[in-house]
């Protein structure tokens, strides 16, 4: 469809296009998400993964309903409902449930592999969905950074070993989140960052309420105050407030570039796992962390630098 076609609807972006601020908003979101893996590991120690994955979404949905009603946001229109369903399937249903089940057996440091793969997966989804075309140098930095993050995360969990069913769940969570991030970043440009995650939570709330009730019937939740506090963080911050910053960063974009900031998330997650859960934190953490951060910084720098064009002969 041509830009001048009468059927084309030009929507003025809700969020201004300022790339430098997009990086900082993305970094704030990553900082909030970096506690997700260790806190999920804490919560599933005594409570079922189904309850953790669904209850956190239900808690976030309650906050979303309140925020949408208080600010009198307009309802999505037309095809936006289907797009919100895609976002909900990725970040509200898929990622939380799959990671909750995986972390019931896998340590938090091993779970950080999910975060290590997300930037490359999100960048790929952004290219396919948002039609972004990063430079070759950007992809080189992305691949190197992803490899460094994967090696770093696996090294902290004791080596590659054999493929476990938890790894398959983690890979599924990566794919789900990448699609949800890419589509949510596009919707955030039209409706706003917090509105996007709020509507996704509302759309998924009937399903998550049913799953929460099912999990309670199967295994009534019983946890320590620390475990309930971890669940509260997962619902309020990981599933709601963190996306305010993250989707705002993706909306300012470009998504393929902002997504690379998540390369530092496994470093932060493993550090929190060491501090909060007592998992090993060695000199290799520092070395691997520096490698991941340098690669992420290289990708950001390449994507932000203006492209040069060859003069016409």
C-alpha cells in the first residue's frame, strides 16, 4: 500500500521520537525486569508455578483496570484488539507461565539464559514486524553479544550439559516474549506505553483468573512472607510498572537497537541471584558481565550513529 493511498491511516505517534531517551527508558525497564528471574525462583519454592504465573498477571490486571478507568482511556479499535491479543499471549500468558515452570527446577542463574536470548530474538521480531533495517555492524555486535551472554549464563549454571525440558520451556518463553515485545512496541507508538501493557493485561485477565482459580483448587497457595513479597513484586513491577518504561523505550526505538539493552539483564539477574539466593558469584561473573555490557554498548552506538550515504556519481 502506498503512503498516498486514501486507505492509509497516518497515526501521529503518542511518544516522541528521541532515540537517546529511548535507551534510558529501556535501561530502566531492564533494571526492573532483572529481579524477575530470582524472585520467580523464590516464589515457586513453595507455591505452584501455575499459581505464580497466573496470579502475577491477575494482580497486574487489577492495577491496569484501575489505571485505565481512572484516566478514562479510550478502548482499542478494530484490528488493535487482535494485536493486543498477540501482546497478551506473549508477555502476559506465555513468558510468565513458561518461566515459572522452568524455574521450579532450574536455578535462577540458569534461567538467566532466557534474558540472554531475548535481545536477539526481539531484534529479529522487530525487523520482521516493524520493517527496521539495522546495519551489518549492528547484527555483528548483536550476535557477539548474544553469544557472550549465553556462554556467560551457562557457565554460571555449571556448563552446557544435556538439554533439559526446562530449557525447552525457556526457549518457548523467549519466542513468546520477543513477539510480545515487538508488537507491543508498535502499539505503544499509537496508544502509549502504559496503555499498551494495561490493555494486554485486561484482555488476558479472564484466562488468567481461570488459571488462578484452577491452581488454587489443585494446590492452595502457602508461602512465607518473603515468597508473598516476591509474588507482589512480580505482579506490580515485573508484569506492570516495568513495562511502562520498557514499552516507552521500544516505542521511541528503534526497537532493534533498544532491545539490545537487555543484554545486560542476565548480568544483573545473576548478581541478584548471588546476593539474594546465595548462588555462586565468582570472578568470571565480572569478566562475563563486562563482555556482555561492552557488546550491548557497541550495538547501541552503531544503531544510534547516523548512516552515511555514498554520493551519486
